[in-house]
C-alpha cells in the first residue's frame, strides 16, 4: 500500500476516535469541563516536543496568532452543549461544515473565486443541513433551531481557527506545532477562568484518561496528516480525511453506542460527505 495512504488511514482512524470521545464523555456522565481541560493541557505538552523534533523555533508571532485559542475554547464549549441531544454521526458531520469558513474568508481576504465544484459542494452541504433539521429535538439525532445554532457556532469558530492557522502557516515564520501548542495553552487558561466557579480543577481518573486519549488522537491525526502530505496532493488528503471520518464516526457510533440512523439521516451524511469532499478537492 502507498505510504501516503497508510498515514491517511491512520489520520482517519485517530480523528474518528477524537470525535467519538465526545459521545463517550456524555454517555459516561463525565464532567466535560474536566475532560476538556486535560485535552488542552496534554495537547500543549504533545506539541512542544513535536515542534522541537520538527526543527521549529519559537517566534513572537506564534504567540500573537496563538491567541485564537480563545476561539478554539468556545468552539468546543458549543459542541459539548449539544452533543448530548444529537447523534454522534450528525453532530460530527455538521462540525465538518467548518471547511466552508476558510473558503469564504479566502474570497474576502485573498479575492479567491471558488471553482464550480466547490459551489456544488457548498450547495450539497446546505441540502444535508435541511435533511438533518427538525423543528423539535424530541426525536434523538435530529436537532432543533437551538441545537443547529450551537453546532453552527462551533463550526464557524472552528473554521475561523483553521483559517487563522492556514494564513499564519503561509507566512515565512509560520510554525505548525508551536501555533497549536500556544492555541491550546491559551484555551486551557481561558477554560480555567471560565469554569472557575465550578470549584477546584480535580479531574477523576477516567476524565484524565479520556482527556489524554483525545489529546493523543488529535496529535497523532495532525502528525499523520503532515506525513500523508509528503506523499499525496493536499486536496486528496484533506478531502479523503474529512469524508472518511464522516463515514467512520456514524458507523462506529452505531456499533459502540447503538445509535441507529434513519434513511433521511444517512442521506444527509452521504450528501454532506460529497459536499465536503467537493469543497476541499480543488
């Protein structure tokens, strides 16, 4: 098998583990704020040696752009608020809509005109949203206007963070791991301030383990993606990684959490997968 495809498969699996960890946290009644704090802290600790091994040197702009960790914090907060009421597959699919944000920002900042295939992808994403939407959230897996708003907020905040990362990495001083490390350190600090009224930072053992698993899966995903990009074109890597996760996460949730999908929901996920692949493949 092609080396790039091996790394790509690893990134799909680890990204799916990261996505499924949210449902595990809610199903086992873990305190999400404790899990998130561990994730932010250990992602920071993971990225420091990774940056050193990659030959990255600290630059003052790492700190400037790393402030976007505030957006990362609120994106995860929004996602956790809705994940209890919405099926894992649908929630994970909707959060992937964040790929639209960098494109929209590129149009404004760089005057880039999307290709017809990207327009078709955006239309498919909007159609999938209509398939998922329901006026009330009484039916598990479909979401109301409030749930849609929270997922949209998480998606937008995540998308803006990704665009900031992309913009910085295009500069001469752009450092991938240093930036992610600073972002998560900032997110960790904001997290402690935001949740200060909940008492001392005292995560239980299972919360600590879950947070570490999330951090490691996210870190391995990033490293595997970078390795895959050494062997495969960027559009191929990003489109397959995102769409692969959209398919794998609902399938794993069905097996692990017995989350059954309706025909309408499956159609929405398939259409969304096409839309996101079309948006990324250009």
